[in-house]
């Protein structure tokens, strides 16, 4: 527009954009001349004048600024409220895990597992190597969905660790127009509502067995957490753009579900840090719980790559 080009036409009606509110938008009209990679009637002098108008010369950074010093991320009031809300949703699911765990201890045994047993599970992984066509889920020991989650107390410091984890996840969501923490919170809310529709199953039909699988507390906690972290550190553009621009992440993740693999690895490695040991000890205490937690997280985050057509099943 500053160059005197008329490539846009105002749209008559306004649109409502999630996270932005009511906005005026424009239609883009490109003539064959404007869309051409080179225009014969534009001289080198005209292009130089245009570039000077559109690309201002950046000012030098002040000498007192340490470029190596990380910038402190300050969350807005809205994001802090979302952190509190997401923390509350997750702590309720965490309490359900502990209720089910007490019931299970008297019914069946599984090899115990401490958080120290999973210390070597940090580091970047090949997410797609662990994606499977079928996901084994545990069965709940009892009707935990109908029980009061506040019947059990969370161990000391777990709530602080959970809120600290969610806060750090929020800080690593860039201020993208769409793939931001508000979007992640909206997805978390949608998943939570869907899970609340799963009623406690009765004995009998195959449908009830599926409902029982989906209602396991570890499965539900993993689903909610996967929704929250699925776009963390998202670059804000689709994977095919990253491939076309030869982004460094493309080589790291072999051109496949680049953003999704990066999101999972960042969130997973953060959770595996020593400062969240007590939180992890509430999420899983045996091999079955850990396998379920990890598998559900991987499958769901990997599935958010909606543009990936995948490979045909053998």
C-alpha cells in the first residue's frame, strides 16, 4: 500500500477471529503483472526506491545490552488466568489417578516404577517411531469417574510443581496469531468437555468396554496434557512451509511432522527435569501407568499433524 499498489479490496462484512475478536479483513487481488516474478516496466531504480520504503535500516543495538542475556518472559494477566485454569483441570485428573490407584492396589499388581527409573527417558526422541496403529490402554479398577477427586490429598509440593510446569509451558508458546497458549487452552477445554461425556460404563457390550478404556484416569490425564502441550514452541507456520524454507528442524525430524515432534520433545524433556520428580510420581508409579501415559501423549500429539496423510497400512 505504501508503494501505491492496489492489491487489496476491503471485505464488506467483518469476521470474528479466535483470540483476536472482530476484525476487518481484505481480499487480495493479484493481476498477472503483479504476480509475475519480474515486471518488465519496473526499472532497477524503481525497485531500489521501493525497497528503501519497505525495508527500513535497523538501528544498532545499544552497547549496554547483553545480547547473550535471555529475555525474561512476562505473562499477561489473561495468560496467567489460563495457567491457573489449566492447572486446576490437570490437578483434578491427577487426583482421579490417585483414587484409581488405591482401588487397584487391592485388585491386581503391576511392577512398581519410580521416577528414577525414567530419568533416562529425556532427550529428543523420534516421535513417529513410537506411533502405532493400535494403542493398548489399561482398564480402570473401579468407577472413579463418579468419585470425588478431592477424596485424596496431593502430596506436598505437587500442586506447586504442576503450576510451575504449566507456567513454563505457557512461556514457551510464541505469540503466534493462532498457535498460541490461548489456542492450546481452548483445545484443552474441548478435550475436557469430551471426556466429561464419557459416562461410567455398565458391564456388557463392546461399547461399554471402549468407554471403560477411555475413562481410565491415566488415559484422561494424558489426553488433557497432550492437548495443552501439542503446539508448544510452534513456529506459527505449517510443516510444508518449514520444509520449503529448509528450516533446521526439517533435517532434525526428517521432513515428517516437524512441528509436532518438536512440541512433544520440548514438553516431555521439561517434564523429565528433576524439579518435577514429585509430580511425575503422582502421574505414574508402575510400568503400566508409565506406558499408558507416554503412549497416549505420543499418539495424540502426533495425530495433530492434520496435513500428514500417513503411510498406507501394511
